[in-house]
C-alpha cells in the first residue's frame, strides 16, 4: 500500500504489453515507498500511527495530494531536483 493507492484523481498506470507491466510495477512501488519514507523523515509522525494512517493524514489536503503525486512522478523519472521541490511543498499534518 502507498500514499497514492486509492487516491481520488490518481490514474493507475496504463500498461502496454506484459513486459511493461513487469518492468514498471517494481519501479512505481519503489518510487511510492521512497516518497512515503521522505515524508515520514520530514514530518516525524507519532509512533502509534501506521503507515496507512499517516499517509491518509498527509493526503487530507489537496495541496499535499498534488505534492505527493509530483514527488512520485519525479522519483519515477529520476528527477531529483523536482522530487526535492515536491517534498518541500508537503505540509506536515498535526500530530
């Protein structure tokens, strides 16, 4: 599970052919996990929160939804500058 799964307006990847499915999935999953890790480092969530609960708190605002989407896409594209800029836009939820 990641921050973007089930997110309103998030379009699942379009896959063309079996090769693309197997090649893309691990990279997408890795990008989402890296974004979650970076947001957790930035926001230091309460220890009692599960990753899923923390992700839901972060995604409670449209600004954060957009920033997480931007960060994930930048990570998938290996664009470190855009990735950092998107992470910096994320506003930490109240603890």
